[in-house]
């Protein structure tokens, strides 16, 4: 029989967090772990693809903030 303590120790989901700013990556991953998620981190796209393949990620979502282009015409 599973106890409430056992259920709290089991992650709700595995999340891959990709962020190139180290402080944001650490803060976000720590917050998600505290909320009960199993977190895998990556600092760049290539590293994220490798982590997803290594850790058998089966689905995903994306939230991206891309700065506006600063190129001049």
C-alpha cells in the first residue's frame, strides 16, 4: 500500500529545462524540484537534444522568449 509520503517522493513528471542564463536555470530548476518534479537541465539547444534522448523524454512543451532583432536596415 502506497503511503502519502511515498506519493510525495515520487516525481509528478520529468521536465527538461533549457536556459542559457545560469542563474535563471538554477532558480527555475530548484523551484520545479521543490514542487515535486524530476528536472533535467541544459544550457543550449544541442545539450537539450542530447539530454532528451539520454533521458527518454517522450513529450514536451516550449516557452520561449526571443529578444527582438537589433539589426539595422
